[in-house]
C-alpha cells in the first residue's frame, strides 16, 4: 500500500509522526477523496480525521478513521518533530498546532506521486480517451460561426457527458490566440485565422491536458510557424525518457525555436507533470532539476505567441522510450 511506503519514508527521516492536509495527498495515500476538511495523521497506525459532512463515507475508508466536528478540540501532537507538506502547509495551522515543534518537509510525497502506478494509469488513460474524443469534435464545433464562448461551452458540455473538466476550456481565435491563458470571449470565431483549443478531462481524480491549434493556412506565415512549433514539440518529446535530465525537453524545444528566430516568443515552460492535479511535479523547464523516472506523466507543450499564437500539447508517459498518450491528429 502507498501509505505503508510513506510510513517507511517517514521512518527514514527519523520521524514518528506526519500531518497530511492536502486533499490530493490524502486521496493518494488512502483512496479517500474528502469533500470537506480532512487531516491524515501519518503514524503507526495511521489515523484519518474527517468532517462529519463526510461521515457517511467513513465505512468505505480502509484505515482507522475518526469523524470529528472540530479539529481544535481533537488534534494533539505527542511528538516533538513532525513531518509536514512544506509547500502547502497553511500558516494559520502551523501557528495554532505546531508552534514550538520541529517540522521537517515530507518531500517524499511529491516524489511518490510523480511516478504513476498501474491503477493510476488506468484512470489517466480513460481520461485521455475522452479528451481525444472531445478534441476530435472541436474542429467542427469552431467551424459553425459561433463565438469563442459558445464553442467552449459546447466542448465543455461534451466533456461533462463522460467525465469532469480538468479546467475551464481555453478557446482563442485570431489575435486572442497570442494570449496563452485567454478566456473565451464573445468574439465570433473566424476560421481564416488560427484557433487554439486547450482542454482536459478528469476521471476518478486523475487529469489530462492537451492542446491543438486549428487553421486553414490562409493567414500569411501561419503554416510555417505551425510546422516549426510541431518540429520543436517532436524534439521535446524525444527527450522524455528514463534517466534523462528533466530540463532537456525544454532545451531541445528552445533550440529548435531559436534556430528559426522564434524562441523569444515562447512565453512559458515546455511542460509539467499531470496526475491528481493538473499541474504537479515534475516541472519540465530549463531550470528543472533531477531526472526522468519511468512512470512519470508530463505534458510537452511548446508555443509561439506573436500577432497570433500556436500551441501544440500532448501528454507523454516516460519509459525507456517516450509514449505519447494523446492521439488526436496534429
């Protein structure tokens, strides 16, 4: 079990106790996805404290569980050194419960979640299949003379027919495509100009993320830029193999774009990890540290943003060779 591995890592840090507050980490370690406030005491034996709002679900939890009305009346730490989630620990919680205690970052939780197991990959692949099916309908949706907002709504409706959206659909046409995180507007989609569609789905808590840029090559110079971005993406994907440096896909992407004088128009990192969160470690950027491990799932999403934008994004499973999970035609 994952929680047993976490306890082993806790022991390697010479800690008797850890506190887990992040819902995604609780879900990862216990299989229980809290809908309200919850806290996992990582100790032997572990104990999950859940809100009475989730009390009806207590019987489905595989570890010891206690339904509580108030943390303040319940929570006590008998150990002087405590493991915490350093990146997400609320200051208020620390001040109320951990003042005077020595705290140690449980960075092993981030490391564990970066490598997906077989069960996790089942959900990710199901989400990928839905994303591919929806993206396959996107081209016809944007060709109907509707606004960006109407097109995005239709795409989100399709997603919700089978799963949950991982995030609000990004749909950006023409000059709006030069904005990487554009929110769909009332601008009517003009298919004579490029349209970026960025969507994701979520199945049993696991996310996907993919982007396609649709065009008919009538915009002067657009087709050439698209082909360069695709070349850069292919170069980045090739670097996603076990043992390679995490920064190398970004360096490969930027190398191609620089060759064509477009690197300065690339405004974000090449990729990121995807799993229980839409953005999670590892970072796939030029300052990333560490190496790829088999089982990591990352995006590779180079983009060029000038008077119009181009972005192509796929989900990649790291192994001895990279495996592109998203299959929609590029």
